[in-house]
C-alpha cells in the first residue's frame, strides 16, 4: 500500500495544481499553523496560494543530503509529509491525492 506521494509530486503540475487551487492548505489557517514551526517561519502568513505553491516548489528543489547539514532535505520531507497528510483526509483538505485512507490516521483493531 502506498503511504503517500513522494517529494517530487508536490513539484510537478499535479501537486502544484492542488496547492494553487485555492484549497485551505497551506493558505489561511493551515498555513498559519505551519508557520508556527521554525522550519516554515520563512513562509509569509499573507502568501497567496500561488506563492505557497512556489514556496513548496523551492523548498523541495533545495532538498539535498550533501554537505554538513541535512536540514534542507528534512525540511522538504516534512513539508511533503504534511501535504500528503492534509490532502489525503476528506475532513481536512479533501482526498486530493487519491489515498485509500487518510495518511497518519489511527486505526483501531
């Protein structure tokens, strides 16, 4: 079972289209929530959906595991995971990525 999209999905036209479509993440309340975390404080609380899509594109494009710091890669992976979770849950951003179930949801057995 696929757990979510890879980081590259959020850079391509499909992922960028979801973000630009005016949905709630990360624009509006969800964006403000993400901006509370240090890695995403460089995302303006007033960014438009297009600006957020550009931000996501640049963060993922900058991801690298070379050099002395893994921070850019971790930031990109965290952002892609947050997008996967948000856009897999009908109660949040809608299941825009076609996940069989909300990613990260708890299941009782």
